[in-house]
C-alpha cells in the first residue's frame, strides 16, 4: 500500500495541540470476534496477529483530552511482507481511515497523556 497523505487528517492532528506519550489501539479478529487492546508508547511497535503495528505519534486536544485522539499508525503485514496501512487514525471516527483487511480490524482508542490519563473519542 502506498502512503497517501490526507490533508484533512493532518490538519486535524495539528489542531489537536498536545502530544501524548503513547496510545491504545484495539484489534478485532472478525472470524472469532476476539478483541485485543494494544498499548504502545510513541515510536513503539507491537505484534498483533500477522501484523507489526507501530504508533509513531499520538495527539489529542489540549483543552479537552477526553474529546478525541489522533494517532499516526503504520501497520506492516509480516506474512505478505508489505505495508498495509500508514496514516492518521481518528479515535472518534475509526472508519474514516482504517486498515483494509478481510479478517482483521485495527483502530485507535485513545492517547496516553503525560500524567498517565487517557484521551479518546
């Protein structure tokens, strides 16, 4: 998959104002219905199913951290050895920019603020 910047997501993320120390994503296996929460620090990578999931950065509205979260996520498919997703995910609108896979969904739930709280949509 080729990364195509989306100015709307980038603009929203810039307006988000504050950068978190990490974030929480959720993975869903559509065949079994099993969900898995993936906690990552900014720049960290974790394995979920056949994917390497990297959270490059997580941002949230400084004036109201509970309102939303914006995470720049990269998902690499180890089985196919290809990048399957790279871009901003929005917690309040997970379907706007999501991993396109027949079996798995991955979406952003929240950012972790510097004081250990979470932001989210």
